[in-house]
C-alpha cells in the first residue's frame, strides 16, 4: 500500500499525470501533422512562459541544460572577446570553462558559498573593459542561491553588454520577465523547474542575441549553431516541418502538454505566470517554515537571495549523508551536496514544478526529511515540522 518515494531532488522532478501520459505513446514521425502542431504550439508557449517578445526566437533542441549553456557561450562570444560571469557556484564555474574553451577572456565575479556578488562588484567588472556578454546563474543548484537577473540585465544594458541567464533550476518557477527586463538569453533543461522528463534543452533568444550570432566571425560547432536551428524552429512555429537533426518527438509531444498545462492556469500568459510564481513562493515558504521548526540552517545567508525552487540545508550537528537513505525509506528521494567546497556538509531538497500544487506531497517530503533527521540522532519533532509547513500552505 506504500507509494513509491517522491522524487524531490533538484531535477529530474515529479511530473504531472498529463505529462506522464504524454510520454507513453508510440514513437511519432517528426513530420507527422500532429507533431508539427505540438512542436509549433510548444515553441509559442515558451514565449509565453518566458514572458518574451513576439519577435524572440524559442529553441527546443535535443540535449540538456549543459548543452543550452554551451550554445549560449559559443553563439554569443568568440575568441578574444570579454565575458563576465556572476559566479555563485558549480554552474558558474562550468560556464567559465565553456567560454575559456571558446577563447574568450573570462572574468569571474565571485562570492563566498551562500552569498551573492554585490551589484556594485558586478558593475565594476562591466565598467573595467568593454564586455561582450554577462552570464549569470539564476538559481545555483549547488547552493540554493538566487541572483537578481532583473538588476543584472539592467546593468548589462547600461554597459552595452548582452545578458544570458542560466535558468535550469529557475525557469517557470522563479520570476523572470524576459522582455520587460531586456534580457537576451534565458535557458533551461526540460527536467528541472519546467517539469518534464530530461532530454530537451530549451532557450529563448532576443533579436539582439540573434544579431550577435550573425555578427560572429567564427561560427560555433554546427550542432549548437543558432543559425542552423532557428530556421527549424521558425518552420514549426509556422506549422511546417523542417529538418536539421531529428527532434525527440516523444518528448516534444510531452513538452506541448506540459507547457500548455502551465499556461492554462491563467487567462493569459502573464496571469498564468503570476499564479505559477506565487505557487512556488508559497511552497518555498512552507518548506522553510518546516526547516526552521527543525532548527536547520540554509546555505543562502539571506532570504533576499534564497531560491524558491530548492532548499540547500546544512546537516545539523552529528548528522551526515547516511541520513539520505533513511529519508528515502520514509518517502522522499532527496539529494546530497554538490558544491566542491562543502559537498559532504549539506543536503538539498527540490520543491519545484507540479509538487508545488500538491500540498500532500510537500508535507510528505517534510515528514520524510524530519523522520530521517530523527533517526540520525537529531532532536526533530516530526509532527511540529509538518504542522509548520501545513500552516503556511493553508494560510
Ligand atoms: C542542472 C543544471 C545545469 C545542467 O543541466 P543538465 O541538464 O544536467 O545538463 C545547469 N545549470 C543549472 C543551474 C542546473 O541546475
């Protein structure tokens, strides 16, 4: 009678029943009329979810978040150009490696674990020398730290730089207004906050980002080249099939269902996204109330820069990663640490996507974590933790 444990890591995550059903189909052709319709509608839905302009270009390409990152690194910047990275952890380091391979001059603006670089430090790096693009991770999945993309995009615009945001652990959960904020690229992978199985890299480019690609003197690798993929995306948006490399048709089918589900919650995209952002915020507040009642401390040093999509939590005194299987046995799969400086000292709980609409799943997760802590010797009042989260969800 016991249900399988919930998948509460920071991606892949639990998916909706409709998305699950959509993945259980016989393989379809990439030129089938219903796939053309699904692909076109999914790309249009991306513009809505990204709150992007009608002349932006959405991309849905086989691959992961890492591929989306490298496509941005190689299409925006080339050898000899300067790039600034707002580095809040593991994925900022990875973006730096990609840009260095491209031959760019990379400047990291770093902060200690759990902190964010100040806007003053970011602006100083931009002001120091002409910069082609600034790259920031919205939510660093290794620490649960969230940067301020609105302010970073504004600084980029002020200093004539393009702005690119890694939204792999943020898109469709943390507020992002691509057009209003003047951001140039916002990228993600299908298995994180947007709530699909792994396998599709997703990003939207501003017209300025596309123009930057066109102006490059050295083209990116063919499979990552926006100029190879954009005509394919535009064809599907016009409800025509076109071929560069076979799209993952089963995932595209599920993508159309999942994105429609997000948008159907509101009368229009703006309202649907407000509903979605608010649901994530409420879920995050509920989880934080539970962690506080358990006497736990988060890695992010201030709620001003704490992600709503996951909690990164220091193990309390005397507890270590041997707690994780206990939590699983109690009903939720959670993750260990990832940041190289301290990965054995903390654990992570995802709370993004469909589960934010399922209070029972959130409470089951709290119960599982609290039970694992209690079984590991921490003085944890399991019922009080569940009650603390429940009070927020029912407020
Ligand atoms: C997971 C993640 C990535 C990498 O995505 P993959 O799909 O694993 O390649 C990049 N950036 C962030 C912020 C992530 O959370």
